[in-house]
C-alpha cells in the first residue's frame, strides 16, 4: 500500500503540468498585490477563465473594491498578463461576529482591588481638600 504523501505528491506534479503557474502564484502574492490591510478583508475566492472572483467581509470593503476595481485589474494585468483576466466579480460574505470576552468579576479580596480602593480614597480626600480651599 502506498503512502498518502507519495500519492499526493505525484498528483500535484501532474496537476502542475497542466496548471498555469501564474494562476497559483496570484493566490500566494495577493497580499503584495492589494496591500496587507486590504488583504485581511478582501480575498481571492476563485480564478475561472478570465474572471477573478473576490470575497469581501464588509459592505464598506465591497464599495472600496468596486471603486478601485479598474486599478486592481490594471495591476493584475501588468503582473500576470498570461492569465488574461478581464473582469473582477466581488461577493460580500458576512462572517459571524466574534463575541467579546465577558469582563472578569471584581474580586473584592484581591490585592489589586484593595490597592485600587486606596488610590480612589486618596483621590476623594484630595478632592475634598481642593474644595475646602
């Protein structure tokens, strides 16, 4: 019985013969193409025929991509001419929001809380002294 790694390696070598290397490269270089900040919100979903499909995670990013679509397309065409990408299609994917962690309960017996109360009481005393003068 052959090992899975060997089978996978042979398969990938066969695929490389038929796959345009630029098609693979554009996925790996996406951050450089669009910028680090944008790449966190705009990702390549698929490259099919002459169309680049992008996913964005917020309506604001959708608008930004639409506004810069020609500029993005021009940059991609200059870097990856062989791919002959003619259009960009953008899809908004709303991902569920991650809930913030609950605030820890105050621990009245903790040293930190006791120190906080001391500082607060000193502040109140100073405030009273200030009001008296």
